[in-house]
C-alpha cells in the first residue's frame, strides 16, 4: 500500500505542477498579450522552435527597423524582423536566418503586434500538447494505472490475510 501512496503522490504533484505552469503561461493573456508557439527555426537564434512567445499591439510610430513583429500570413501568424520601412509606410520583413527580404510588403493594419522581449523556451510544445487535448489521454492513463495498482495491492493483501488464517 505504501508503494501505491508514493505513486499517487507523485502523480498528484505532477498534476499540481502542470496546473501551476498552465496558469503561469496564460497570465500574460490577462494583460492584452497574445501567445504564439514558434514552429520553425527561421528566426533563430532570437526565437527558436518550440519557444512560447507573447506579442501585443504596437502603435505605428513604435515600429522601427529591427523590430520583430507578428502578422497574419494566410491562416497562420508569422514572426519576422522589420528590414525596411518605405516612405509610403510599407513594411518589408525578413527572417533572421535569411539575407533576403521577404516578398511583398505589409501595411500597418496587417501587423498583429510586436514580440515581447521575454520568451519561454520549449513551453510552446507544452502549450500545443495541452491545446490538442492529448493531456486528457495522459491523465486518464495515469488514473487507470493507479487504479490497477490499487486493485493489485488490495488483492495481494487479501491473499496474505487468507494465508495467515
């Protein structure tokens, strides 16, 4: 029974830590930030695959050459560094891993926001895991394993009591 309690405590602590981390990752959303998981290495070493970043709307006058911005590109949000700003106010961007400027330009209204200076390495993978609801399968599997262990322990204790009689 002691083994089962230890396993149950470990699983409980793991769940509490997971809930706490989940809360910490989402607190910035309360302050108007949006979160994004970096899914490519195109902005490395500044933003790496799996990093969780936050971005927030930025006034037009605060966008300078070198600012990392997020913008919609089709169905996805992309992060790029502003490489040039034309006299007409068009923004030209590029990936940090490329020397070439991206094709086309951005208008101010297309820019979702500026990337905040703080990032959480690897946390984006955790957030994707949670958002994909795969964590439910893991928790259910943990509960089933604990239940099986409890039942095995009870049956072992029952057999020992019967042998003593």
